[in-house]
C-alpha cells in the first residue's frame, strides 16, 4: 500500500513547465536579458508566482542596472495563457500513476487556484483527486517554504511525516524536505535540463525517476 502522496502539478502531472520556460526565456531575451536555461530552472522554477515575479525583477535589475518594463509581467502573462491553452498536455503516464495510488493522494501546487483547477480539468486529471487540490494561494509562504505541503497534509488529515512528495523543481524539493516529508524527484517533463536529476538530489530528493511508471518502486525504496 502506498503512503500518502502529494503531487506537484506543473512538470509532474501536466507538462506545462516546458511551455513556461520557452515563453519566459524568449520574453527576457527580447529585452536583451539572456539566462542560461539550467540556472534559470534552478533559481526560479517552482516558486510561487508572487515570489517568482519579485525575485526575477530583482535579478534582472541587478544584472542590467534597469528595472523590467512596467507592463512586462502583464504582457508575459497574456502570452503564457495563450501558449498554455494551445499546448498543455498531461505528462505521459500521469493518469495511470495517480490511479494506481491506493492510499490518500492530493495535488499541492504554486499555481493560483483558478488556473490550477483549469489545468487539471483541461488534461482530464481532475477526477483523480476529488477535493484534495491545494494551491499556494492558501498559505502565507510558497515554495521553497514548507507551508503548502503542511497545508496539504492537514487537508488530508495526515501527519506530515508520513507523506511522500513528488516534485520536479529544486524549490519544490526544498519545500518538501523542510516540511519533514520524503521527496521523490521527477525528471520526465519536457523542461528538464542537463543534470536535472543531480539538482533534485542536491536539494534533498531521496530518489529520482524519469518515468511515472517507476513511481511505485521508487516509493517502496524510499519508504
């Protein structure tokens, strides 16, 4: 029997991070700000939207000496919405992997609640979790703080120490470890970069898988 599982959404259940990464890096490059893909993923992926905007704006200003244009994030969000609408797909094997979980399971994501639920409906995964879909909107501090995972465990009525988290970002892994949970890293998303598995292990992932079909064996080994 599986322990209680907490799934991140973007990059674990839905293959959205590759879309976000492509659009964000292109928008920044248009301003003359070019990021190494791996360092951008390590630094910014998995953060709550507010912290991502704040940290990215500060980093761009530190690099260039000038702030981002006032409308940058509004325009970027509009482009991201169109891209996600056109290109969002479930991660291969996501439905089968979640359906195989014979214990409590939930989603805990940095994505704002309306967009999070839309993504699950859009990819046909919403029926797998019932009411147990948790957004960082509900907590004061998003990933890499542990608050969201504690909130998800409490929502399921389960002790946090019993939970296993499935995460694709270093910030998400750090949040799971800080919450006192076992974390399995996932590197099967289209956004995953060279040495992505090493990045997740360095953040504290107990095991790393590239195929959700291997989730059961990874959970057994980590538990």
